[in-house]
């Protein structure tokens, strides 16, 4: 075993920095000094560097070796090049040691065949056997069990040790050593012990036996709990907007995840341009540090009072107007105008006017502040006129909605009163009214909500108008759609999605068209126009009682943000199960991970209509 010295002991990033500074940093200083004292050459010295080393080590040296970094420098001359060649072996040894090789055989020589030939520096590295992790001594201090607290509520020190990432037998690399220590500390400071610190970290390297003995001492510091809520920055809006979203109670253990979740809920309200949620430690820390004879180390182990939960907000302007132009391959050209007011009788108002080629919509919604129980209540009114596949509908509605849950599990209950006027082909117009109640639930289990590659999302709705109150035709309606993501490799993945829908009523006439089913379009069966698949009445297509669609898509990402896809869609809508003979569409597309979500551009061939169609969409969301 070699004695402890900077040559064979790595004790964290600071010691590594000292070693590199002695070998590499001094060299840089010498080169810089030489460059300042010598006249500038008329033409820089050109030379090549050839490194004979295993692939990962060659990349490490090409990125960090001074001979490579200073190539092309205008102040480089032959004397400086020879100096770099002489010190290169020591610098190589220092660099490859960070990758686990402590006994390399290194040579460096300068070759030049003729007077006019470009000099070549030949570097040969035989790394030898790597140093591997031997004994690991993880010492956890201060994690004493809390008396009276259930076993499943105690801090799990065994799981903390099991989560150590630099396992016995692994190659001892400096980057893995640092990541393991950061990961260990991160698991602790994010919950219950935010003042935890590594009081000792030592790696003793034995080059003869190719082993590294690790010792890490982690001190928990005091166990911290949350205190009362404090709010800063509110001027226009009531404090209930902030306090009602707070799910952190006085006495709860400190949790960074709880702080981030609370901050995210506040940002999603739309009332604030910026939100910062934190545990206010300043007053308590100052009080402890001012105590007679106290030191920071002593304070790390002292008991602390509950930490006030501090929320700092910057409010958005109360009123906002915006306008936009766009195009949809489903509904054509689009012009929109929106007006938001964050305080109308204490409510948030959102209104919009959207004019599209096939659809025109005007609506206004009022949102109540989230209740202390987590309910989001809203009321609204809307008018929509559409002319799609020969069916012209005009729908006026008022609705009340209650929503609750999290992005992983959302639920809602909606009561809507609507009247609809419908004209199909050249037939006389019909009018119907209905008062349906609908329950909806959405499950999401995805690795990323914006750019998912693994997991699933499922939305289900069940509702109807069963009572003869403001309803022309009683009905029950069920609908479900799902999408499943499956990675097939580092750059490929499979997406499967499907829809099912059914409506039960004595007579389809009298049921509003918005509660019937049609298929086709960007988010349905590609290769067909928007809602082109349904029940034919004359020259028009109307909604049916039943719906089924399915899709399979294979994606290949040739760059992190750019990909291509091939897909096959099939489905139909009809009044009977036998009428659900699937119509298929298939094609190819491009994918781009934009800042607002995945943008899809597809060219699909509709087999039943014998036509190609362009589709443009933003992700697949619900």
C-alpha cells in the first residue's frame, strides 16, 4: 500500500483541482509566460497530434491535453512545442487517472521527416489495469429514530446506503466518485435534513493492487419542519388564491418536492408572472449564529424551530388582450382574439373569439379561486357554429364545472344546458335541447408530460341526460381514449392509441350532435378530412352512436430534437356495430420537439377515398 499523498489519494474535487493545477496549470502559466517574452512569430507553427490510446481515453486526451488545445495558437514556436512534448507524459498520467487508470505507460515524441514536413507529436498510452472500488465505508451521523413515530415514517438509512451508486467492483472514475457523493447528499437535503453536509470524503488508491478504498461521512444536521405560511408581493388579488393551494401544514417535515409542487400549482393559476416558494431559514440561522460561542459546525447539530413557509410572488397585470392568426389542417384558416381579466367580482375571466373556415366560436368562462379542499370551480357560456361534411350546427350552452386532482390523476364533473339547431344537406332544420351531466377522469403515468417516451395516458367519460328536465331525448354516453408509449431503443419508440365511444337512447334524433361520434382528422384517422367518417345522410356526414379508432406509429429520432415516423390508422363511426367497418389511413411524417411540445407534420393516404392528405398537429394531448 502506498503512503497517503496527492499522487495516490483523491479526496474530492478540491484535491483533484490541486493536482491538475500543479501539473497542467503550471504548464499553461509557463507557456503563457514564454509567449509574452518572445516576439510573435510571423507564421504560427503547425503540427499534428496523434494519440494511440483506447477510444474513451483518446477522447479525454483530445479534449484536455495542452498539446491539442494550443495547436493553432499564433504564439506557438518550436521551443514551446518541445516543452509541451516533454511535460505531456505527466499530464497524460494525471488525466487518465481521473478515468481510473493509475499505472499507465506513456510515451511522447516529436517526429519530423523532412525540413518542410509538418511536425507530428506521437503519444502512446498503455493504460494497464484500471483501479476498481474496494471497501466502501459509508458513515451516517445524526439520523436517530424519532420516538413515537411509526416505523414507515422514520428516515430510511438502509435505503440511503443502498442508493450509493459507486458500487464495489466498479472502475474508480473521478466523475463517478463526485456524482455518487452528490447523489448521496441530494437524497438527504431534499427531505427532512436540508442542512446535511459531507464532513469527510476520502478515496485511498492502492495502484499495486488496483483498488480504491472509499470513506464518506455524512452528517444529517438538524431535522427540520415547516411552520406558518408567509406571503409577500400580493397587491391586487386576495391571499386565498395562495393559501388555498397550500398543501403543506405546520409541523410537516421539510420536503423540497413539496415546495416545488406548491410553486408549480401557484404558477399554473395564471395570476403570477413569477413565484418563489421556499423555507425561510434566515431569521433562525441568524439567531443561532449570534449565540455566544456558537460556530457553524455546532449549529449544524442543534435543534431548530419550524421554518416559516415563504411565498414571494410577482403579480400579472389584471387585464390582457391578444390576437392571432393561424391555420389548421382540420378546420382551415383561423383568426382569434382573447381577453382575460384576473379580477371580475373576485373571479378570473377568460374569453375568446375564434373564427375558422369550418367553425366559429365565442365563449367566456369565469373561474373561482381554488378552494382549500383543492376544488377548481368554473361557470361559462359559449356559442359555436360549425359546417363540417355537409352538417351545419349552431350550439348555445351554459355550463358549470368542478375539477380536482393532480396532473397524474385529474377528475371533473360538468353540468351543461345547451340548445342546438342542426341542418343536414337540404333537409329542414331541427332544434333540440339537453341538460347532460358528465363525469370525466384522466390517468397519466408518463416519464415526461411534455415529451413522453414511456408510459400511458387514459381519459374516460361517462354521462348523459336521464331526467326529462330541459331535455328532448334522454341518453347515456360513454367514451374512452388512450395512448401508450414504448421505447424500443435509444432513438426509436412505438406509440399506440385508440378510442371507443357508445351512446344509448331510444331515438337518436333529439340528441345534440356534439354528443354523437365521428372520426377522421389530425388526431383521429389520418388520411381523411376532419370528422369525415360517420353516418351518411344524403351528401352529408353526421354523427353516429358508436365509435372505434386505433393507431400504431413508429418513430425514429435521428437527432435529439428531430425525427421521422411511419404510421397506420384505422377506424370509423356508425349507428350499428356492423357499420363500424374500419377505414384505414397510413403514411409518413416528420417530428420536431419544439419548446411548446412535439410538432407533427404527416402525409397520409386515405385508402377508402384514394387521396393523400397533409396533417399538422401539436402532440397528442387530453
